[in-house]
C-alpha cells in the first residue's frame, strides 16, 4: 500500500513538472504564486522581528543595569 502511494506521488510530481515545463500559463502561475508566498513570508518575519525586538531590548537593559 505504501509503495503504491509513493509511486503515485512520484508520478504526480513528474506529471506536474512536465505540465509546468510545457505550459507558459502554468509556469507563470507558479512564478506568481511563489512571489506572493515569499512576500507573505517576508511580512510575517518582519512582524515577528518587530515583536521580539522590544522584548529583547528590555532584557538587555536589565542585564546592563546589573
């Protein structure tokens, strides 16, 4: 059962790669989706860094005071 799943997964990946490689519309859709995903990840990382920086700043000032 697991072998069939792995085989189906591999064939699906190869088929998807062939479709994207031969279709301009599919290739442009993949590139657009990748760009949107990277933008969202960058925004999320910026938010996390902003949320962490005040907390770290407070900890550093406490250490300097001691």
